[in-house]
C-alpha cells in the first residue's frame, strides 16, 4: 500500500481488494463443476452462459457492497487493535454476503435440478434378495 495514505484509507482499500478477490476466487473454484451442473439443467448454451455471468455478477455485487460500506469507528484512529478488529469485521461481512449470495443463486438451481432429475434415476432391479427367490 502507498505509505502516503492514512491507515484507515489503507485498510479500506485492502478490504475493497478482498471484496473483489474473494468472489472471483470462489467462482474460479466452482467454475468447472458449475459448468457441468448448468449443462445438466439447461439445454441451450446461451442460457448456461447467462447463469454463469449472473452468478459472477451476484457474487461480486454482494461482496463489493459490503466492502464499500466500511467506515471505522472514530476511536479506531488511535488504537491499532480496534483498527484490526474493525478490518476483520469488514472481511467477515464481505464473506457473509458472499455466502448469502451463493445460497440465493444455488438453491433455485438445485431445486430445478431436483425437479428435472428426481424421477429419472434408474433403480437397478434387485434379484434374489429374498431367501425364497433363490
């Protein structure tokens, strides 16, 4: 961080960087599985691309909205411990918002997947399971 900035501004910028990086990292981790999951639900590639883009937009918007809203206490200016805990609270709020965004996106998709494929699972017929059938 530039040394000419105050500690509060440096923490704000670090929190904003985390707010941008966390959802991108989570999306990067989930991207291969998400692509397969969306392909199983939607037959059209355009719809699949739409949901991928919507997912990343919602993840970033949810995280950045909490990163932007950071405002440290006035008492935090002189106490490094208070600044540290204030920054930790900002990161926690960012990750909480990301978690809620993930639930908001994936629960409807999971419901759609269950509706589409719940009855389609092939059950293997059981042979000779009872003693009298042998």
